């Protein structure tokens, strides 16, 4: 199901935004003009990824430092061992659209 999660202008370049939808939290990121969406929960101990730091397509969890590639959700730095779920994202008509299950 394609869902509009935010206005394009609400996701700053090189930054992120937290979004709540139906009791779930998602993290939106914009890097080099493209917007990406991940579950907002670190797979290590549940830290909020949208409160972490973003550098060159990698978000670092603020709790214990796990790092994930925002383009795929794959782990690129421990202590996390499992990927974060990534959702296909498009920007149309000034809105960020995400394909959610």
C-alpha cells in the first residue's frame, strides 16, 4: 500500500524525520537528493534511528552505535547483526510516498 508519510520539504538534505503511522514509527532520510525510509527501530536493542546521526548514507543509532546503510537497511557496523527493514520510497507532487505492507 502506497502511503504519503511527509511533505518533501519536511525531510532536509543530509537529515532525517521521524513519522508515526498507525502505531508504528518510521525514519525518513534524505541523502544526495533521494529520500529513504527504514523502520525507526535499531535491531540491536530498539534505539530510535531517526534520533541518530546520518553521514554518507549511513545512520548511526544513538544508543549503542550500530550503523545501517539507509539505502538497504543492511548493517555496516556492530553491535547490531540484523538489517533494519527498508521500504521503497518515491517523491511525487511534493510528497514522500512509501510502499508499506
